[in-house]
C-alpha cells in the first residue's frame, strides 16, 4: 500500500505541487489519469530512477506496488511542457 507522507503546493510558476510517499506491503497500483506531466524520483532496493509521466488520458493498472519503495514527485502546471530534444547528426 502506498502512503502519502507529505504534499504541498509550490511557489514555482511551473510546478503545481510537490509530494513524497512510501510503500508498506504490496497492493495493486493504479496510475490515475491526469492532464499534466509529472516528474517522479523512485528509490527501490537501493536504486534511484527518474520517470517522466503524463499526460495520461485514462487510468493505467501498473501491477503491484513494491513493499519498500520511496517516491518524490513534482506535478507540473498545465501550462508547463517539455519540448522534444533536437538531436544533431554526427557528420562522421
């Protein structure tokens, strides 16, 4: 089960809110549909990963939540967006 430890609004013009959570035991996890993007940092089994999520048009079942995970999330405002990176071709 995922437990929200803290959640607060942000002063940033690009960030709606910041949250932190952890899990205790396993339980089915359903990612809710949101119209904004979110950055999520995960710590699981000593490994740290970062995920960019959203926008999501429907709820997505993601299997069971891990029993010993920690998360830190940054929910961006709807006016914030990520441009696709432009890649330069190597001339060689």
